[in-house]
């Protein structure tokens, strides 16, 4: 497997007329296209899948 795929879920909500929040979650499959772990004792072990969770805020003045 020599591909990388990202699945993302996000939603933006206007909390007030001047504040919006946007939570998101990403799931990365085969990060780096299945490159080996840099700190692993087994050089053929690929990077593990990863989950990224975040929150973006926007304020309008």
C-alpha cells in the first residue's frame, strides 16, 4: 500500500452574530504513503494511522 488517505468531518456553527466555532476531526490512513516508523526497532513497520481533533474559532469585529 503506497497511498495516503484523509477522512475529515467538520461543522461550523454561529454561536453569536460575531462568534463562530468549527470543530473538526481528521482520520489519516497510511500517513506518508506507508513509510517506515522513524523511531521503530523494526525498520519495516509502517507509520500507524492517526486521528487529529481540533477547534477553529472566528471573531468578527
